[in-house]
C-alpha cells in the first residue's frame, strides 16, 4: 500500500516543566477540530493529562500520543513531561519522532530541563522549531528569551515572527515571511485573527529582523540573494523552501511566539509545523544491524516497498486492553493477526489489535503503514527499545540507553494477600518504565525500588494503591550510592571442591583498576597462552560482572571500574562454566578490597529562583548542605542561582526553601554526576549500611 508520506508529521512537544506544553497541545487539538472544548491543566481537564495523578498535580507524567489534521496534513503528536524525574519519557519519544516544538517561556527563557531535552533532541538529530510562550505574562521579554536560547543551548535561533506588544498589551505577532500583522481579538476563543498591515511603531524593527532572516536563508537559495540585492520582491515560496532546508539540517532554529493560554499564536505555529518540520520521506533511511552478523549494516527506507520494520518505544498497562506496545513504523506495513519477529528474543509475536491512540482513548485500525505511530495489543515478550520486523528480513535498530536511578526506598505489602499482587504489579511497572528498578535486598530480604527522584517513586506508590489496588507501606527515600576503586588491585581465587566423582576446579587471576568518571564497567579478556580455555573465559567474565554489582565497602554497585582477567589455570576433567564463574567472582572481590575502594554519591544540578532580598539566606542554606554556587544571574527583581549539591542533603529542600523565602522561591534539580564522598562522611555511611 502506497500513501503520501509527505503529508505526515511526527512531532513532539518538549520543554521545562510549566512552560506550557500541555496547554499548547490542548489548543492544537481544539483548533484542528479533534476536541470541541479546551481542557485546562489547572482544572485537571486537559485531554493529554489523562492519568489521575496528572490531573491532581497539574503536571504531565507520561507521554501521551494523539493525531490531528491541519492543512491536509496528518500530524501525530506526543506531549512529553517536563519534570526531570520523567525525562525517560522525553528520551524514548524523541527516539522515534521526526521533529519537535521546543517551548520556552518569555519570562524565564531557557531553564534547566530545557537544556536536558535540547541535548536529547541533538542526540537523535531531531529538527525543531521554537515557540516562545507566555508573551502575556508580567516580565515577558521576547528578545531576552531568544538570546538565552543562543547562549545556553548553543543553537542558532532565527525569529520568523516578532510580537505585537507584551505582557497585558500582547495582541498578536508580525509574520516576517509575509510581512503582515496577525492580531487576535479574543472574542471567539482565538479561532479567528485579523490579518492587517504592520503598525507604524514596529515597521523599523520588522524590517531589520526580516533582513536578518533573509540573510540567514540566502545561503540556501541563490535566487533569494539575487532578488534582495536587486531590490526586488522575494517570493514567499522561495523563503519557505529555504527555511525548510535550513531547519531540516538543524542549521537554524525558527522562532515563533504567542500565548497559548490566551489562544494566541497557535495557528501560525501549526502552519510552521507543516511548512518547516520533516515528513518521514525527508529523513535518511533508518539504520540497523543484521542480528546474525552485527558487522552488516541494514537500511530500511520509507516510501518504497522495503520489508516491515518498527521500533517498540513504550510499554503501557491498560485496564481494558492489557499491555499496549507503542510502535513507530519505519517501513512496510503491519495488520492485526500478522506475525512479526523480535530479533532480541528470537521469538515471533502475533499482533492482536492495532490501535490509534488519542491520549487514553483507543480506535481500532486495520493497517499500520510506514511513518505511523500506533499501539499494538497482545504482544507478550517485547521490551522498550526492541525491534519488530518481517520474519524473513531480520534487522535490529539501535537500542535506547536509559539513565541509572539515583534514589531508592523499601516497600512491603500491607497484608499477606497483597504479597503476590505487589510482586506482579511491580513487574508490570518495571516493564513500562526502564528507569524504575526493583530488587530484593540480600541481607534484609526487603523489596527495594529505585527511581529518578522522590516524585517518581511517589507516583509509583500512588499507582500501586489506586491502579493495581495493592496495599503497601514504603520506607524513607534513600540515596543510591555507588562504589569505585582509586588504585590498582590484583586478585586471585582458586575454587577446588571434591565431593566424590567429578569435582569443581577453577583458578582465576584478575586486575581491577579505576576507569574514567562516567565510563561505567568494563570487563576485559587478557588471557594469553591458553591458561584458561576460551569456553571458560565468557563464564569467568560473567562472574566478574556479577561480583562488580556488589561493592567491597557497603555492597553498593561498582561503577567506573576496569576489570581484566589476566590468567589462571584449569583441570581437564573438573573445570566447568559454574566453577569459573564462582572463581572469577571471588577473585574480583579479592582485587577490589586491595584497590582502595571509595564511596560515590549523586551530585545534583540546582537552579533556584528567589527574590533578590533572600539571596543571602538561600546561599547560606546551600552551604550547610555541602552545596556550592556556580553562577548567579539577575532577572529584574529575581535572582537566579545555579548550584551543585549532594542528593543526600536535598531531601525536604522544597519545604525549607519555601520557609526561608516566605514561599516566594522555587527550584529545579537534576542529576549531574557521581562524585567521591568526603572520608569522614563515607565512614559513617559505610558503618550505617554494614550495620555496625
């Protein structure tokens, strides 16, 4: 089945928390006719915030997909969260999207999570347009917001519009491509706007900004340069074609503005999505590997008869359908009842139903074609990041990487009947969210769950009680410490057991040494001369990896360590895979104890907004939390303080900050890196977790 891919747009809406992503999405759904009333986030009535927890808190927690139509173009939208605890939702959405709208506020400009999502978009090469929102708020400054995009993101923002007025006087925008003013009267919910001449007071600014725009686009089309130098009119089609080319290459970031809550600026933004952001056919072929020979690169191209290929980017539990698997189809077609191959497991998956999602509402469809984002029901052994493909033409697309959890807490069932229900519910939640981990503590026997922050785990607890109806009790949040080594250590272990008949023998020598910060774990094979036969080397490496999951100081997982298996010996009869796995684990523990192990803690980036008169109190409080100030910026009467602080000292900070500033300050926090803990504090933590 062939269809017009050029009329499809797959886009995400991304931004810092409270920048207005969901509000903008609600207006898009209203103006495209999908919904007939505007749902407000603050009323808990937003279409895209369908979870009870989202409606109560007024924030987006899970990315929600929907489809609308504008200018005969099908637009598949994913509204993503802005809170740092749910950054995985942005990561996996951008992995499968073709373009994005980056939303910034006209008051704050670029905020910490804006930088995070921008880096994620850069990672996947996603072309973007920018929308400067909240032009009607006190302190709105369009030019300052554009400057912050340039300075903080290293992007190349190019205004395609300038505002008419600001704060209470914001009335509309000037379209620099057509050189007309678009003014919203507000009498019809923003559905209609007046196109008129540019106000005399803004004529000079509009002319200068348009000349800068033309200068940026001239490099894409010689006709623009020639017409400009000759003083002739430049055709609108030339400018749009050049702008599209520059946007797709990420050479420029087109900037638009408006006030989504007041329904101003949304329709021109939709026009820009259609005109500037890519269709699936504009993108290069998706690249994967042959699962039977990973050295072979395989391409799947949209718009031609390539075999079916899709990426599973999200798993979601649904009370009515069961498990839903969200798929981005890159090539070919898929219909209910067909069978696809999961190369990771080697198993075939039969498609039960195919659904077009509109937030939490579902519509059955008979065929999923290339460029579509759909949900499949009935898949049993598919995880986030898996590839589904035609059985005769296997391919593995690049998998996604997920951040490690930085906070954990214990959880236990409230009653005996809740035990099995809790285990099953935690398993389902872990399938949904790759940044949520569950384990059983080997010493205490407690169930421990780990996540990206206090809010993340609080939402998990709430879902367990409401959605899965599991009674549970949770402990206090704890920091996810890590261990590493600061010196080189050699270890050796011999496993020799004789129990009558065939025994167990393995001899392994290892070297453990520090790696670069952030390098993770590396296990290497440097065995020479056949000291350990090749069939036993892999079990030995597996045993070494398992041992590195339990550190030498307090049992925390080890990171940034290079472990090299350098030698050993074997027995012709008694050696086995199990023996070498155990011996390697013993040798690693021996080496780690000799390599001067140290404890690491997560360090968080903070950005605090507080009235200037409270600056001293905020900085003093940070010092008491082992924090350090990295920068300070003044924005009108507000002081923006950038700082770093250990996560261990930040529990309850929101309450303390409000108390110290009479409720007038706010802050954001996100993970930066792991760093060594000062020796006295490290000894205290080790003693606490060892139980003495």
